[in-house]
C-alpha cells in the first residue's frame, strides 16, 4: 500500500492539476475565430467571473499565457487584447497579481521571437507602451511598467515607442472606455425599461382591482338598497313645476305657430330652422313634464301636467303628419281634429276669462245702443216711428208669447232732450206735491193743513196747464228734474 501511495504522490507532484473554471472557458471562447481582433464582447462577463473567485487572477493569467505561448496569431492577438482589457477594468487586485513570472516570461519570449507575427508584435509593443505610460509612477506596478524595458523596447538601438503607437494605444483605450460606457448605459436603459414595465403592470393591476372594488361596492349597495334617490318634495319643487308647465305650453304653441307659417309647397318642415328649433324645445320641455307626471301626486297639478303633455304630443304629431312628403286633405283634417281635441279643461281661469269677454261685449253693446238712441231721437222728432230700443242687458231675454206680441204694443215713452224753458219750470212748480196725491193722514194737523192749502192753491191755478203738459210730447215726466230725496212736507 505504501508503494502505491508514494506513486500517486509522485504523479501528483509532477502533474499538478490546475483549477479549471468558467474563466478558462471564457478565455477559450473569446480567443476563438468567431471573434474579431478588436472585439470586446464578453470581456465584462470575464471580469465579473474573475472578481468573484479568489484564484481568478491566477487562472486568467495562466489561460492567457497558454494562448500567448501555444496559440496561433489570432489567438495571440486576442490574448493581448483580453489581457489589456483585464488590466484596465479588473481592479487593483488583478493588476498586482496577474504578472507572475511565467506570464512575464511568455511576454518576453513573444517579444524576442523573430517568428512572431508582425501584427501580434505590433500589438504587444502597443500594450507594453501603454502600461509603461500608465504605471511608470506607480510603485506597486513597477514590474508591469518595466516589461517595456525588459523586452528591449526602452534601450538605445532597440524598438522605441513612437508617437503613433502611443496615440494608437490611447485610441484603443478610449474605444474600450466608450464601449464600456455604452454597455453600462444599455444596462441602465434595460433596467429602467424593466422598472417602467413593472410600474405599468403594477398600476394596471391596482386600477383593475380598484374598478373591481367599485363595481363590487355598487352591486352590494344595489342589493342592500343603500342607493336611494332624493325624495321628491312637491312644495319645494312647485315653482319649478309651474315654470316647466309654462315653458311646455309656450313650446307647443310656438311649434304649432311655426308649422302654420310654413308654406309646405315651397318649403319643408325638416329644413325650416324655426320649426326645428321649436321642435327641439318642445321635446326638451316634454321630458320635464313626463318626469313631473311620474312624481307629482297632487290632483290639481297632475291634471294640468297631463293636459300640457297632450298638447305637446298633439303638436309633435302635427309636425310628423305634415312633414311627410305626400300630404292629403285627410291628413290636414286629421291634424285639425287633433288640435281641436286638445282643449284646456274648464277651470276658474277659463270661467273668469269668459266673464271678462262677456263684460267687454256688454260695454260695446251699450256704446252701440247710445249711438242708436241718438239716431232714434232725430227720427222721433220727424214723426217717424222706428224700432224700439232695447237695453243691452235685455237683448238676449225672451218673454215667450208676450214677446211675440210686442209688434202690436205702442211705442214706449222716451226721454226728451229739449231744453227746459221758464214756462216749463213754472209748470213744474204748479204741479202738486206728493202729499196732494196721497191719502196720508198726519198727526200734525197744522203741518197737514198748511201743505194742503198751498197745494190746493197751486193746483186750482194751473189745472188747465197741467192738462196741456200731458198733451205736449216735448214735456214728459221723465224730463222733469225733481229731487227724489227732497222732504215732501217742506215748502217749495
């Protein structure tokens, strides 16, 4: 057993197995022919893989060294590009640990080998020159900075770095930095886009949940009966109801008037602006009336609302009938009958209006009667017997069979408008007083005797004249102007 163990230890000592992780795989991939010479794709992932492993710098250095020693020109060129990118972006830990003796020997061998591809050698010179320029003042990077001189590039007669090579290296560094910045920017944009999408999804989800909660609340409220309309208060809404009735009545009347004024032979109801405006107002007014019909319970008001609604419906039906292209006489008659059927019911207002119209007619009749009376007086003076004047209040009265015989009656007494003369006044005084023609017996004998004595004296002196008064047509009882309120017992 001891011999076998010793053999294993010896084999292990001569063939030490090196760690093989994703770092080696990344180097193999990035140096493959599929990548261009100056491509930097995958290098950030390689830097991340190195930083998370303790042996990352050593493994990366070993993998790059193998490519420099045993690789083809493309792999060597790519190894130099990767090495420089790792030094620039790998951090201080990588910078101080990657340059072991084996890697530096491989770099020196590549620089001194005459069979090295010129392109690879030029790239090596550019890398060493950039390291020298960057780390010559850093004590911790002295080994890396001195590789430029160790490879014979800093000696006289050797290959000195030219301004163009230094400028080329600076441009490569700038390109690398720009590419890193672009990648970082892309990562930030992707992260921002991802956050934005997440925010949109979250907001959409919250909005959906909010709508769902609102709908659920509405359904619950509807089921529980919590959603109730404000109760209708008739006393509070009464002014609005009266206003709606007035507006609806006016709208129906305006619509009928507008339709009446349109000549359907030359114009159309559909194109008439006034008719359409009145129609819209009538429809709008009817909506309010229908609403109040459904809510109002007052008996006096509901009848008015229904009547106004019927008037609006009749006006709209009139419009519908007359707006048809072919209108017949039957249609017009139907419209007229419909409008006549829509009549306001008897009310105190209608009866009051009828009384007012009757009073106006009576006043007009009185005025006409006075004019006829004036004309009749002239005819009476000429001896012509005209028709009897009838007072306006008696014009509509009928007396039956007695009224049929009025043609055989004598003409009535009519007042005379002749002026009173002095003789007429004397005759008036000569007539007896009220006590002379009555059988009144007064207890005051003295007063009665005085009144009878004076009255008899006046009566006997003018008996003949009194007879003449009755025969004179110009002096009637109506023409005598006596005071009906005078005291009959006083002396004239």
